[in-house]
C-alpha cells in the first residue's frame, strides 16, 4: 500500500509548476489551439479567439514567444505584417494539452458537484 | 490557413482554467501521484512527498477532497486514524496528468533555453 511512487516522474517537481504557471491558462491554450492549423496574423487571432482583449492577446503572445512555443515574424511591408506560427516545441505540446482539455471538459461537472456536496456537509 | 479550430474543444474555456487553478500545482500533483498505488495516512503522505509542510499538505488535501479527487476517512480509534484514497475521478485524472508531467520534464530545458535566447535578443 505504501509503494514509493514513480521517482522518475517527480525527481524535479519544478518543471511542471513552471510550465503550468506560464501556459496553464485559458488564453495560452486558446492561442496554441488557434495556431494548430497554421500561421495567423494578429487580427486573425483576435477573431479566432473572440472575447480576448488586444492587451491580453499581446501579452500572452509575448510569453508564448519567450518560452519558445511560437515564433513572431515581422514583414516590413506597408502596413507592417506580423505573423505567429507554432514552433515544433509548441506543436509537441498540443497533444498532452488536448488530453487535459478533454479531461477537464468531461469531468468539470463532477468536480462542481463534489464541491456542492462538500459545502452541504459543512453546513 | 485560417481554418477554425475544433469548436468542440473550446466551447467553454472555463473548465480547463478552473481545473488547472485548483490542481495545476506541484503539491496537488505530487499528492495524487503518491496516492496512485493505494490509500495512505497523513504521516505516510508527509514521508512520500518529502519537503512539504504540514500546513500545505493539510490545505492541499482539503482542496482535493472538496473537488472530489480524494476521500478522507476518519477511523475513531485511539489515536484517531485518518486515511486518504483516490476516488475514481482522481484516478481518471492520473493519465492526462502524467502525460503532461512527462512533457514538462522532457521539454523544460528547451523552454528555459528559449527564454535565455529571447532575453539575449532584448539586450
């Protein structure tokens, strides 16, 4: 019963926290998903994602670029064109991310129900 | 190039945020992983996880119980015995969680390197 868990898995607990702190939010996930089919310009990303502000989109794109998930390419045209593309690193994240999104969508109702039950027990 | 992403996946962006806000931290993940082989008492969990404080372990266990990931069973013995066990919901989360942990472990170095490169370009 007290078998030691897979040590390999958690030798360094930092990476998972570091990754989730940066990209474990809806905007990052929505941007990565929107870029999955291919390169997009800023305004096209705005349209795809819908209810994101310009500021939040800019800030999240910058973080994703810093972390190596996307590239930003500026074409010095008039007006300047800026395009965003998933890197191989960003693309490799899509699969585990989608599994987690599917799990969350499937089980979110059960989590909310559990909270309600727990709350009822405290009253 | 501007194909609409899988609408199904992101009809409600809230669940993923709600799930990650609560369990997307190293302590929650370490506790779930420690309970994967079977039921554990509080002190055994302390030993398994290592550098967690009593307060942090208590608080995280309570959140996991509230959200329905684990059950807490009190045996009214002397001294009282308290045991923690994964629920089917908690167990169902192990697989997507482990995929994400493996991804983070594998690619964390690349993320750190990307940040260093980005930083260098700003200077």
